[in-house]
C-alpha cells in the first residue's frame, strides 16, 4: 500500500508537523510501503511531480527538523478543480495517476479551498463507483476559518507571533512621550481571528493595542476617527490592530487592488488597509502616524511557533492517516474542545461536504459592544493555543530548517 500527501494554500509554521504525524504512523504500519509527496499540491499530481518522502528524510534528526520547519516543505498551490465532473477529463486523469503510483490513500493538508478539492475528488469517486482510493483532508490555515474544527493548525503559532509583535511594538511606541498613531494591518480577508490575537499581548500586564477592529462587523470611519481622537487627547501614543479585510457599511473592502484582481478561486486580492487608514488619520487628525503591514512574516515565523500548535498538528496528521486506514473517505479530521481551563481536546472526523466552502467567523458576542476590541471569552479561547515554546536547533546563529526538494 502506498499513500500520498500534499499541501495547499498559504504556508503556516505548523503545516509540516502534520506531515511528520503521517510519516510516523506510516512507519509503524507494516502494510504501508511508500509515502509519496506531491509537489505543489494537486498540481503536482496533475503534472506527475512526486518525491518519496522517506528517501528525503533519513533519520529522526531530519524528521525533527521537518517538524520545526515553517511553510510548506512540499510546496503549495491555489488550483481549483472544475465544478462539472462529467465534462472534465482531469478527474479521471488524477485517479489514473494515483493508481499508477499504487496510491490508495491521499491526504490533502490545507484550508477551505483544499477541502473543496478533497470534497470534489471524493464525490467523483462516489459518482464513478471508485473504491480503491480514499481522500482525507487535514486542516491548515492561520486564518482559523474552517468549520468542523475548534481551531486550525497554524493559527496558534501565527497568533503567538502577532501577540509577541504587539508586546514589542508597545515598548517601541512608548519610548517617546508624545502623541502618535501606529496602525498594524493583520491578515484576515473575511474573518478576524488573527487580528483578535493582538489582544493576547496584554496577558503579562502590557497595555497592548488601544483598539482592535475586526472584519466581522462593518467599519465606521467616522467612529474610528472619534476613537483615535479620544485616545490622543491623553497625549500618549495610540496602537491599533486592524484586519486587512475591513469593509465599509456598503460591504466594500477599504482597500482593493484594481485590475486583474481575482485569484483562481475568485477571491479579490486585498492590500493596503493599514495605509488607507494611515492616510485617513493624517488627513482627518494630523500628527505623527504610520502603518505597518505584517504581511508574510506572520505565517512563517518558525522561531515563534507554539508548542501546542505543532503538537496538535502532528497528531492531526496521524489521525488523518488512521481515519483512512479505518476506511473513511471524503472526511476531514478536526479538533473538538472539551474545556478551556484546563485545556482539553479530542480529535474528530467530519463529513467534508459540510466543511468545504464554509467560513467560521468570530462570534459577534466575542467582539466588544463598541466594535473596537474583543471580549474576555475571545482571550479564553485563544490563550491555550499559543502556549509552549519550541526548541529549534540553531546553527551559525539562525534556526536550521530542512528542504524536501
């Protein structure tokens, strides 16, 4: 029996830990001969670009390095399978390619769009009566917007990076005892989970951001200016966290790149919300104002990975493979939270048709009534996910990571 694993969508600090969980369970299962990796997600299957992962990972030291390596070691893609299965030959081409490699289990690690791919492949097999290949999804996304799981691998580490960044930015901003405004733009197209994590910078007594604006609620520019003015009256710096996906009351993104602005899944490319608000404050209030876009750093900061996040990601990889070995297909493995304090979870398997193309947003009652901060419930939810520090191996003064191809 051979299995194949692939990664898709945006990178995270924990996505390779899921691969490690698959490899460790496969190693203990005598019925599994090869663990293949498809390079650059489903495109790797289409283009027949594979590696035998066991031939690239030679010992436990290298396996441990893979566990701590951020971003997608197998490469990723943003590729959408056609909706009409009967009119497209690509589905049967994918099945034929997997069969040619002797693959009976395909595990796809990714977010919403990746789960859509798993759903379609499983549906095609059901439609055609194909029973010799099973398709399983393993969740991944720093956006934390997948339904069917309490939280997503990658989110905890990205949240830890953001919380740490805000704790340090606060120190920087308050060096000078004069008013200023610093606006930090954080990833999140339609959900504000990551932006909310800026509040975690207050856990050790720090002030953290003065305001947090999430994209779950319409953004009121007049109220925003009023908020900022009220804080500036104290004569101190103001630190603000904003979601990149903030929309006005008409439902329009505050900043949208015009022109060819759709990706393969029809998503608009959005950028520059922080810069937009910087200019708004400068023109409406004046004074010293700057914007910072965390951009890619928040999703590949392996040096600030959460131990909880990486450990859960590895266990989810093993759970995904075990689910397939138990006969499951068209499913996604996920996490069900049992309690916050003490933090306790269990792993679950859910029908991917109920997960793909859905979006889990921050509950409105976890956002302050003023719509410019988050509640204690939000903190209770996020706090366990950033706990624990990883022990990276450093060489020549920087972390040592591994490449698979």
